[in-house]
């Protein structure tokens, strides 16, 4: 496992119990696999439209990933999506934003290894990556 895997797994394990880990994995997989919302490409565009393009593009690109704060995650996704995720996972919205700030940079980086956003449903690939982080 790489450094990101260790950090992500530790972050999830320290805050979430087994059921909440599974719920967060499902919620993230759904977020990245939501083709009506544009999937990963839609997520990247949403962050970019909220003034966070330099951050999210660093995750897609092949260089170093820029960090994101929980407040920027909330800004990029919007409070409605954060509230929906919090409801699905069973955690407060601020904890969801914090977990996503830890997970999204590395997850999106691994889903875009060539610096390009792949087409299609990435939810199963994202789920496999997240399962690896939790081992």
C-alpha cells in the first residue's frame, strides 16, 4: 500500500465504524457513478465552476495533488449534496466534508492515472480503490 492508502485507511478507520465505512464507500461510489450528474467529469466541472478548478485539476493531472479543506469540499459539492451524503452515511455534514477532503484528492488521482478522465461508470472502480484503503 502507498502513503495515500495508509492515510485514507487510517482516516476512515479512526472516524468511522465498519457500517459507516461501507455507507461512505457506497455514497462515494454513487457520487462518482452518477451519470445523470456527469459522473467524475461532472464532479470535476462542478468544483471548477465554484472556483476550485486549480485544486481539482491537480488531482486529475499527473503532478502533485493540491490539498482541499472541508470548507472547500462543501463549496465544491454544495450543501445539498453534503447533506444527502451525511444522511446516507449517518454522520454530521462537517465530518463528511472532512472525510471527503482526505479522500477525494487521492481517489480522483488514482481514477485518472494518465491525467485524463476516463469515460463511463467509475463507481465499481472507485469502490475497489476504497476497499483497498480500508484493509
